């Protein structure tokens, strides 16, 4: 499954929703979408199925920039915390998305 990026700019807080896998060329598209939004920015990870190591790094970079990451599965949260490394270059979500 590829990544679908949904951007909602309603109100004072833009929201970027990620649906699918954050990996490969989709990482650049995600970073581009984030760079065109002002803070506060919320990144909704509820429908994120998994991410490569570089995808996790991109999410961490946005969090360090000041974006708020919401809705992540416990496993994605663990990867974002840095206590677990993605296996074989990719991190899956046990929810089965």
C-alpha cells in the first residue's frame, strides 16, 4: 500500500493525515506537505500502517520542529520514542492496516 496524504487547513491548526506506509519517495512528499504549513501543525497517524526507518526519522524531525503527532499505534509510538528500531528497514503496525 502506498501513502495517501490528506491535508486539512481549516481553522488555525493545519492537520496532515497519513494513510498507509511512510517510506521511499512518499517521505519527500510528506516533508514537502509539512514544510508548506505553519505551526501549530498536527500530524494524524491513526491510519498510518507502518514506516521505514527513514519515515520514522521524518516524523521525529517534524515533532522536533514543533508538530504534534497524534493517533499513533503503540508500536509506532515505541519506534518514535527511539526504544525500538524498525526491523528489516520497515516498521509495521500490529493493527493490520
